[in-house]
C-alpha cells in the first residue's frame, strides 16, 4: 500500500568518500534489484558488464576433511577475499556451486557473513561488493538473512534452475521456464519488501548489512566470525556440529525422495509442540466437565495423560531444559491456595469474532467468566447483546479484555466502555511486525457489521498503529483509553525479542497496568508460514529480559507481567511464574479444549469443527462447551497447586520470580546441553528487590482535568434529557477532552442517541485527541486549532474546527492522524489537516480543506470531502466509503496508486449531495473557501472528483452506462 516509498535498487562497485567531490563516485553498476541471474555473474567475472575487477570465491570444502573442514573453508574464503580486496578487487562472487561427491557446500550465509565481517574489520568493505551465488537460497527468510549480513546481490541458482525445469516438464501448464523464473523473482522481491516493511525500512540499502536478527542456538565461536554483534542470549552449537549437519545433508543429497525422507526420519525430524498425540489427548478434555468432581481431588486420568505427554516430550521449548528445585520442604496440598484463585490469573489469547465463529468465541468468553479469568476478544469487536450479559452468574458472554489493534476494527466508545481491560496490541508473537488479517470469505454480513466494513472483502490491519511512533505516543494512547473507561486496566502486548525489557520499562512508565510478552510458538493457525518458522522468539527469553529490566529500573512491583506462546499445562504455568510472570494466556490449548483438531485451515473458512469458520453448515458442527474449557483450565490450575506444594509454596504469588527454584537440565541431548540458560535463571543482583507485582500506584490513573469537568457539567443534563450549552477556554495541555463524556454516554445508551444533548464551545489550542471517542448527542465547536488525533475513535456527535476571526488565511487547524478508526459522527474543519487524515475511517462524514500524505488509507466506510490539496497515496487500501476531492490544478492523478483506487467524475446525484455538504460546511464554519466554491458552483463541479476502490468505480461506471443506454 505504500510501495511508492520502497526501493530495491542495488549498486555494485567501490564507494568513495561522500564529503569530497570525486567523479569516480558515480562509477557504479546500477541494478533495479538485488536479485540477479547467473548470466550477470558470468558477465561480471569475464569483465563484459563493467570494468570492475571481480573474483570468484569457492564456498565448498573437501568431504574428506570431515566436520572440521567447514571452519577451515570459511577461514580460507575470508583470507582470499581480504588478500584480493587489498589488491583492489571490487566484486566478489561467493559461490557454493562447485559441489560434487568429493566436495560439500559451505552454507552461503556463513560464507557471506564471514567475508563481510572480515572486510569490515580490515577497513576494506566500502571498496567492495558481495554477490552470493547461493544454491541454498530458496526462501525469503534466507534471502533476507543474506542481505542482512552483507550480500549486495543474490543469485539463487538452484531455485531458478528448479522452477524452470518444473515448468518446462509440466505439459498441463502453459507456463514457460523463463516465466516461472520471473515469478520466482517477483515472489522473492515481494517477500523481502514485506520483511523490510515489518521493520519499518524503505530501501534495501538501509536493510543491507543491518543485521536485524537474533541468533537462537548458535555458539559464540560461530557468531563472532559470521554474525558479529548479533544478540545470542543462550549460545548453542559450534563449528563441529554445523559441519556434521552439512555432511549429513550432503550425504543424503544423492538419495531419491523416498530414501531422503527415510534418512531424515531416522536421523530425527522436527518434533512439533502440538503433535498428533498431544492434540488427541487435549481433545478428550471436551468431556472433562463430566469429571468436575475429580477436579476437587486434583486427580484425573485423562488430564494426567495429556500433561505427561507434554511435560515429558523431547526438548521443544527452552523451558523444557529446566528442572525444578524445591525452595524448602513440601507443604500439604490443602494448604495451597485454591484452583479458582489461580484461574483468576488466566486469560485466553486474542482471537477475534471473525477469525472464530460466534459460537466458539462466545464459548471462550463464557468459560473464562465461569472461572474468574478474562477472555480477550481480539481485534474485531463484539455485539451489544454480549455486552449486556456482563456480570450474569451464568451466560456471561462479555469478553472482559477488549483489544485495541492497529486496524481499530470494531473499536467504538461502547466497546471500550464495557471492558475490564483494554489491550493495546503492538505485536503478535506468531507474526511480529504484521497486522491481523481475515480473508474475504470469512467477512460475513455479521462480521462486516461488527467491524464497520464491507461484507466479502478481506481485511488487513496496518503493521503499525498510526498513532504510535514513539513511547510518548504510546503513553498518549494509554491516557486516551483511561479517559474513555476510567475503571479499566490497560495492557500492552509486546513480542518476545532481545531488548523487549527496555520497551516493557517504557510501558510501565507510560502507566499501563499489564505488560504482555507474547512468544513465537502460539497463535499460528492463520499466520504466514515464514512468520511461523522464522519470526519472534520464545516467551522465556522475552520474559527474562522484561523481568531483569523492570527490576533494574525499580518498576517490577507496579506492573503485572503476562505471557503467552504455547502454554499447555500447569507445569508450563509454574515455570513461567518462577521466571517472573504474574499472569498466563492460553490460545491454542483453549481452542483445542473446545474441539479444535489442528486442521490448520483457520484462514480458509473450512474448519471442520465449526470453530474457525463463518459458514453456517460448518458452525452447526461446533460441539464445544464453556464447561469443558473451564474444566481444562481448572485441571491446569490443580496441576499448578500440586507443583507449588512440591516446591514448598502455599500460593502462586510466593513463587513468582523465584528463579532459584530452577536449574538447567544436565545430560541428555548434546546440542541442547550446548545452550547456556543462566541468563534466564540468574537471580537479581539485589536480593531484596521486588520480583513480582505488589501494588498499583495512584498515578496509574491519570485524568484529563477539563475532560472530567465536562463530565461533571454535562452528563446529568444529558441523562435527564436537557440540551446543555457550555463554554471553556482550552490549551494544548488539555488532552483527550470529550473521551470521558463519550464513554459515560456509550455505557448507558450504546450507539443510540441519548435523551439530551450537549453543545460545547472551546476557544484556544486543543491538545492531543480532542474529541476522541465522542458519541451521539455531543457537539464540539472549537475556535482555534487542535493537535494530533482529532476525533480518534469517535462513534457519533460532531466536531467543528474553525479559525479565529483574525486568522491570516489558509490555516492549518488539525494535526496528524485525525479520525483514526472513527465509526460515526461528523467533522467539519475550515482549514487543512496533517498526514493520515481519516486513516481507517469506517463511517464518519468529514469535510476538510487540505490533507497530507496517506489520507483515507485503509478506509472502509464513511465520506470524506477534501476542498483543497491532497498529499500522495490518497486512499491506499480503501475497501469502502467515498472520497471527494476538489482538484482545480489537475494534480489528483499523481496522488493516487492506480492499483488500489481510481478517480471518476461524480454523477449529478452525487454532485447534488456534495453541494449540500459544502453548504453545511459553510453554515457551521463560515469557511471563506466554501463561500467561494458555492459562488461559482458550475466551475466547482468541473474540478470535483470521486476517489473510491477500483471495483466500486467500475461498478458505478457500469451502472451509469446502463442508464445511458436505457434512456437512449
């Protein structure tokens, strides 16, 4: 959607100092992309393409040298590159293609990274370019790693040869070999662009050599040669083990497919966390509510079998390498806190109504409410009927945690008002850097209504929150949410990564009540395969970093820490608590407990158990019950109790952060033993420092003074049906004015108009989030200007922004990201606004007199009229709604991405509607521009354009042509 700021342009050749003018600095080979073909490499090595001296580096080693040959080969390649670079060789081709029965390949990532760092260390890298001719480069992640560790260009020779061969030999396809290679190139380039966008990087030059990775399972002897400076918290295997792997792969390379798979299986293939045995065992928990009597004794054969399968599996997670050490003598089980005290710490993963069927989603909510836990509704909204069940002893289907994600789908003032906790999703463990997505097949009329979108059209949330670009912005959003719902906790969901502790400390300082660390092993049902395999880190690493940073900054006792990412048993919970977690979230396990069979078709709308589908005939097969899910979690809690008793603790509180009760498992697999888990289990330097949440702090609930005054002055009158008129001065320190009143009205009246109204006039310069979460019955009239986020999340009401009488003209009256996620109401601004105006607008009508770049991005509903200049990328990703632009200078076409939206002339009916809207704008704001446009409406009509999604414009043009034919 923002490809116009992305570039894969690649330059080959020596770089010269940029602070001195030198004609040689322009002598570079310019490529459109990093992806090159073997023919270019041949030309470079023969000197045909350029005058640059090029050299070939043989990245293979003799099989006879054994595993140690790998390290020797890497050293040889580096020595050759250093020597030739000193002789002014400019281009190096690191080539692993010289493979034979006698020679094995050096993994191209090891070779490229080692050469890159050797040349950097010797001060020679800027005078050279590296091309990786890599037969092992066959997926986007590997390509991204090569770029990240120094490759200027990449030739995936074997992949190119393979796709061409397959295309040519397939008689049923018209695809030719060159076409197949071109598609491979496009896929690789698009994948790299996606990876770059997830990291917030626009050009491949900025990504190249940036090393935005973390190492998991490699020892320092490898990292210090090939991946210098990359975080590797727990160490791992070294050169000999890598050499063994290379030789095993080389030895099986000559086998047929069947022989290869048999050899792989014999050698030990991947063990999946949710293998068939575990899934089948957990599915039997559907009937566990029939055994609730067994919960009281803590004994149940079905659950015990399941827990044994998980707890005794081969080492799959980092915590599988930890053993328990009692803190003291065991205590009687009846002295340990009851299971229902422990389940209060449990929540479900954030799975939306949309990704799940209504039945499955409601079952999870009801189950958590039965045991005192919290269900997280995910990013998709909930219906009012569920809100109104809040607090019922049975049948309470209200999700206590309401998620605020980047797409703001379903986020209304009412939605926020009915939350016990508002969860800001910064990242998702299974696909960090990506927004949530739901395919069009799953966007039924019901789902579209909840999300304020169009049925049948797929939805993708933006990768970032467009109102969060710094920790200060995050603090502002937390502040906003605490105004619209003054009783709700606010949590922030982060992904486990190196350095997440620093961010967690910022979250605590931004006054959130909960920081949620999400591991990479959960929530994979509809995540891209590349993200499942290669993105994110285990929760153990993120939790350890978070715990250490919070303790070091004196913040641990004032914030709760929650984890998720593949938690299955009470043993998992106990280990998480000992490592520092206060709370625990179950996603996949909870779904399996209500009937999921791990079909991995969550994104296809074909779930055979009726859980992850919107198809009525499949939803009818749903057989899960709230009692079954609740029973499973109670069994988990009972297992936690047994573990606590064995360790000598009488409550989970006492166990939190007690890493002294953990030690790394000795013996067993040699590769697992090569990892050093001491960073996870080393106690804090100060033994007296708090290691768990102890108390909330009074400053945790900051208030907007003017916003609260507005509630005091207006709410009772609105409640009683009065028409209230108020007037206040306002300054830029008055933030989020209107949210508290909007939340209070929404809690009582929902999305319906209240009995009375409030018309409030402000004079001055409003602070951030003016009119955020406004709702029906409230009108704000601001004479002055407003900062960022005007009308964010508003669900109704009206905001008018106009300049003072002494304004000099052409005013800029509103900041960036106005109307972000708005679902209703009106905005009239007699001046310009900043960038990302009306991003994710779902139903608001707005008139503004100029906007910056990316306006109306991801818009799904509503109407926006721009009576002035517009920035680039207008309407990117629009799937609904209308944008009208007054374009007297004819620049609109240069501001659109034609692959996403088109412009068309409005018909007479739309022009009449437009005129009425401009008249209304003049009436409310007194806009001089509106006066001038209406004075010569014929000329104004000639400069008016409609911008809408491509399919909507085509449909309108077709309907117009049909009417013309009919009239003829």
